[in-house]
C-alpha cells in the first residue's frame, strides 16, 4: 500500500497493515518498563494509542489530513525503542535514551518509502521527535519559551492531542504521567497564541536569534536588520536539482560549490574532505568580506553541518536563505544517472536515510522546492 491508500483507510486497517511491517514486528518483541508501561511490549502500547485517537473530543472536527498525521505519529512514535532499549543490570529497569530521535529518522524513512508528501512527512517526523515534551512542560523553567520554540517546527495543537492519546493509551503501576501535565501544554500555548499558529516574531532576525543565539529572555526584542549581504544556501541529495534551481532562480549570484572545489583540488568524494571544506570556506570569506551576495551549493543534509556554515555566514553579517530541494527519490536517482559524474545509487539511498530537511529554526528564510 502507498500513502494515498493508507490515508483513506480506517484505523484498524492501518494497524493491520502496520503489524506486518518489520518495524512493528521489532516493537512487538520489545518489552517496556512496567512502571511506565504495565501493558507490556511497545507494539501493544502503540495499538492502544492508535485506538485512543478517535475517542478524543476534537477528533471529529479535525481535517482528514490532521487525523492521518496523528495516526502515523501514533504508529511510529516509539518505533525507535527496539534500537535504544537498555536494561540497568542493578535495578532491572529499562531505559530508552534518545528513542524519539531514532524514531524521527525511522519515521522519515517509512514515510518516504510510502511516497508521503514532504509537508506531511516532516510534520509527522517532528511530532515523533518531540512527542514526549508536553508531559514534562511542568518541569521547564520557561514554559512559554518551550511552546513558542515548537510552534515553528510543528502544530502545538496536534502535539497536545497526540500527548493525550499517548497518556491514555497505557497501563501504569503508579501515577507516573498525570494528564494535567499534558493539559498545561495547551494552556500555555493558548496563552501565547501558538496553539494553532506560529509565534509572530518581530522580524526574521528575531526568530533567528531566538533559535540560534538566545541571549535574551525578552520575546518582544526587536533586533535591527542590517545585513551586509545574502547567502543562498542550497540543501538536497545529489541529483535533486540544486544546480538547475540556482541557474533558474539565482543566476546572478557567485556560486561556491563543494563539487567544483573537489574538482579543482582533484579530491574524490570518498576521500578526506578537510582540504575541500577549508578551500570552500576561504572562497566564501572572500565574497563575504566584500559584502557580495553568494550561493553556497552543497548537499548540506544534516543540521549539524548546516549550523557550522550558517555560523560562518552570519558572523560576517549575512542574511541566510536556505533552499531545500527534494523531488521524488525516483526522479533524483534518474537525474543522478544523467550527470557527468553520477553518485553511486547506494550512496544516495544511504544519504537519504541520514537527511534532516532544514526548518525555519535554522536560518532567516526557508524555501522548500519539491518540483520545478
């Protein structure tokens, strides 16, 4: 089945389909800590959460796309537990460190294989990544900042509704997860007008500083926007069409391309890239020092990698616009085959598994391109 078929199926039909998938079979064989999950294995809990969704008071008023997003969040929210479960040899308790991060990556891969559209896929992936946050808001020093922080990554309303279903879809041996903690998320989000909407930062620089250089607790701070230049930073798999997009939309820009630097230095992509990165940084610095707009063209698939480059650009006073290009994987593979120097298909598929599409939390602007 594909995404379109599953999105038109009933909850029980989707559960039946999922039960035959390898990630669900792994959950069925993964036992949980009894204090938090007396119901047993991860898959049992997952099915309970799925069946709690239609019991939510607001479920009938949700759009079909929102219902589907919540259902797949439920299916995949704990899919990272089998790979992260650890047992304490002294207490016998089980722990699953960073299972939500692992689950986010797995969710992205599952949804990509189903040909889920990019917007829905990323909404679900982020809901999986942050699904546990509402239950622990009461422990945060600045609850308002927490809900505002999430508002540019997902819909707080959907995160709250999922957290309710997650809390109700379990059996606990003690009151380890009071539902009032989850309701606090809705209350604080509504108080800050971010339950259904993004927080209205004063400008792009205010949003950028909030996420990347939090130097003030004043959310009403209005920083001066006086950029020396603009950097258009490309992101996407090899063969996705980054060069073509630049040629059509930013043809006037000077381009610093990692591929071109590799060619100039005669460094193979499989070799150490240290000299390539340093040479590319120096090319960027020359343009930045001159206050010249430029495009930086590389795969930039992982947030940690992007963060280093963005810090370089903003240290020179640049405005950074991220452009993420992701046509269907089948088209990427076809376009790659027609390149002068194609990347091995297995490499592209491996990169796709690691890919973390950019978000509004990373730069001043974001353009998402699925086809052009």
